[in-house]
């Protein structure tokens, strides 16, 4: 079993901050840019990213984003978006 498969088998529990970090990584921001956006230190961002890599079994940012898309954690260009169906105007 690979590390990524092990992450699938586990119930991966990510904090709200870790999910926020994943979203900012998906926007293409560097750790420094994430730190500036969140007004936290780059070292704190480095730790969050490292923890997310460990929890998800990802080795790099690309693998992390693939994992996040596969598990519905991020939405890119309409893929994996959890949205309610649009209400029809003719509903009576």
C-alpha cells in the first residue's frame, strides 16, 4: 500500500486552517504569499503545509491539489464543486 492509499484508507482530519491553506495553495500562492495574506509567519505556513502533506500522503503541491480535488476539498473550474442545483424559475 502506498502512502497516498494509506491516506485514503484513514479518515483524514484537516483543521479549518489547513483547509484554508490548501485553498490558498490551489490559488498558486507561495508559502510567503500565504503568510502575508493570513498575517502569520512563513514558518507557521511551512508547518501547516508540512502537516497537510503528512496527513494526505502528498509529496508535493501538485499531489496535494490532486488529493484535494479527488476528496472534494477544492473546486477548480467547475470540477468537484458541491453546489445546490439551480432553482428553476417556473417552480410553482
